[in-house]
C-alpha cells in the first residue's frame, strides 16, 4: 500500500511540476484552438539563454572539481550517453512507422540528463547519509553533450544516406554504409557543432570553465531560468499538440520505450559506475548518481536542442516519451540503484 501511495504521489507531483504543467497547458490551449503563439525570434532567444545557463553552471562545476579524479568517471559518463543513444535509436527505429529522425531525437533526449532528477537523487542520498564525490555535478555535461551530439550526428547521417543517390554510400556509426565518405561525415560534424543550440551549450561550458561568470550567472541567468523554461515548455506543448496526429499510429512504441528505457539505461550507468569504482575507488553514492543520470531524460537542454538541430523530428514523440513517462520512472527507480549498489558493493 505504501508503494502505491508513493507512486501516486510521485505521479501527481510530476504533473504539478512547472515543466510538465506548462507543457500540458500549451497542449490544452492548442486543442481549444487558441491563436496564442510565441514568435520564433523570442523562442530562439529563450533557447539561447537556457542553454547558456546550463553550460555556464556545468563549466563552473568542472572548474571547481578535481580534474584528475574526475577524468575516468567523466569519460565513462560520456560513453554511457553515447551508448544510450545508439541502443535507443536502433531499438526505436525498428518499429514500423518510427522514422530515423524521430527515433534518434527521442534517444538523444533520453541519453541527455535531467538536472531535476539528478537533484532528487542527491537529496535521497543526503537523506540516507550516503556520501558521493563533490564533482558529480560536473559529470552532467559529459553525458548530456555526448548524447545530444551523437543523436544529431547519427540522425543527420541517416538522412544524408537516404537522400544519397543509389551507390553513393555515406558512412554510418556502427556500420551499415558501403564506403566512408569523409567529406559528408566532416560536414555533418561541423554543422552539428555550429548549430545554434550546441554552440550555445558548448560556449556556456567553455565560459564557465575558463572565465569567472559567477556574478552574471547569479544575477541574470539563475533568476530568469525557471520563468524562461516555463515559456519554452508552453511553446513545446502547443507544437506537440499540433503534431500529435503523426504520433498516434506508433504511440505504443514510445509508451513502451518511455516505461522501460530508464531502467535499462540506469543499468548501463550503474555498470559504468562499477567500472569507475574498480579503477578509481568511485564511491557508492557516485555509482548510484551515475545510474540516476543515465536513467533520467533531459527536460531542459534536450528538447530545445532537438527542436533547433532536428526541426523535422516530432516533439510529441521525444517530449511525450521523456517528460510524460521517462521522468516519473527515473525518479521512482532511485531506490532501486541504492539497494542494488548496497548489494553489489557490500555496504
């Protein structure tokens, strides 16, 4: 009975959170035929500010971390994000009706990290007296950026391959191409890094790491963050409703993925954490939080990045599966990783 109450409370809290409530609000007013719109230049400005804020915060965390001790966990976090995208994208695109772009956009959002879920994991560990490394927050950008870039690059390579003339051949990650077209691959990589979303994220990361932006971060970016995010989610909700009809034919694929992916991804992150534990003495709390990050799906950097870099992808797919289903499952799975870490690590 307690478990049912906990699940119900978590679901209600998720629907009441600003992220999901504004998203649902946007869908509702769009369904009612509202003419409310957010001008594209305003939307682009909001996305730039949000991604700069995420990058700045992550960069400042990295600057304060022990870079030597962080190196192996950071590398494993990046590999985890890449593995989640490749596994999730291949799984989703096997379903009839799921396009390559929609599949990899959804996998990219799931490979990226939810700051709120990570914060919930930290709070749970603090409440149980389980310690973890101070640089854990700095692992966020490694998994996040690696997953987003991988998803965008693979989706664009797939689109380029499909558009290529017969016998042309474009290289693919994981094989499947007839020959390596270095020019195409290089062009896609450059285009990805030059895209507005990734550029803002990487720029913020570099400034947070190399400059000292604490004053502008605390006085401008942090106070505006939640308000801007609510407008972003409202816009996403309106767009998601307008494209919902495209999703109905394959909704079961995204429902199944949204409910199961966090657990599978969490196991990947848990395994990466155990490797870091064996190599560097990574703590139990660190292993748990790496699993939590892997299980989470981005509600901040992921959706606007995908909308900007892959505008042809259906936001109903990647937002509905991640925010609507994946996030509650990821939060509910936190006790699983704590229990599993105690069992495996003997604490």
